[in-house]
C-alpha cells in the first residue's frame, strides 16, 4: 500500500479545519536566532507536532542536539546529509524541516543519562541546530529553548527566513536609463527544473510564502528585469534559489 506523503497529510489537515482552529505559521529572520537577543522559544504542546522549517532560508540541517532527550521526539523530512568523502561539505538533498513532538510519558534513561541531560524536574530544555548552504558554506549555529506545555498552542510551523541585508537604493540620475541586462536563461532554467523537482518531492508546502516570492520572481524575469533586480524586488533568498539549482 502506497503511503501518503507527510506534506500532503499536513496540507489536508489544515484545509479541513475551521477558521477558528486554523494553525499559525510563525516567521523568524535568521539574524534574530544567533543568540545575540536571547534564546527564541519553541512551545511544544501535547497532542501535535511543531515543524521547524528552513526551506525559506535555503539552508540544510546538518546536526541537531537536544539537552533533554527524554521529553521530545525528533524527526526530519529527509535523512540528515553526511559530509561528502571529498571533504567539500556539499549536500544535494538533505533535511530542511525538523519535526518536534513532546512525549507524554518521558523516556526513562539510565542514571548516567538522566544526570547528564536533566530528564527529571524540567519543564524546558535547549536545542542546538547546525545548518549550512547546500554547497556546505555559511555554517550557522541556531539555539532554541524548548518549552513543554500541558495545554495547546495554535502555532504548528515556524519558518526560518533569510536575513540578507536589503541593498541601498541607487541615487536618481537625470541621464537616460540604460537597458537592464537580461537574466541568464540557463540559470533561470535550472531554477525552474529545481522547483519542479522540489514540488514532485513535496519539499515545499503548497501554501508556503516562498511560493508567492517565486511567482513574483519569475514574473519580474519575464518582464525583462535582471536577475539581481528580480531577486531584490521579489525578496526571495538567494540561498533558496541556489538550493533549487542544486536539485537533481
């Protein structure tokens, strides 16, 4: 019997809920998650999974560490990508979503593990996540506080977005504007092919905000905008476009 993809199940679940029960998607810029402004909190209720998505930022999850392993189950949308034997750190199809679910009855580890991880008497824990770009560059460390709730929360998905600084606007010139360079068609074609692969593999949620950015990006390209201008005006992360091009 063929299994239904988890992304499809999540989409069907959201589509049949009433507006009062609709889930909330929380968006966090990656610049706020580097520990400079304190630890961001992920609230884990009993009864449903909270998704931590790095799809909008175009990052690949490399490692995840949780201090208190007895209270939470962790899974991924794809296997964690090992570092290549060539040592370049590239990753073609690694994990981009972390699924977190609180355990109602904590796991009883051995005494040494309990002492190390503080499995007893804690209502929160800390999770560390290491990510890179698909080519292995731009290694980042994210840290979150996991707060275990006895009740419920409306937040189902937390999206990590790129924090790429916006370029300063160019000064106005009275000279006649030069024609904008046409975006390289080979690169655009690779992005379209990668999007088709990502869609076929259910790597992008149907109602994800990144799809709106992609639609705006392709529209600007068809209007003759340069690649850089289309990226800037559509506000789509360049890391995400690089990730689409890397898919095969």
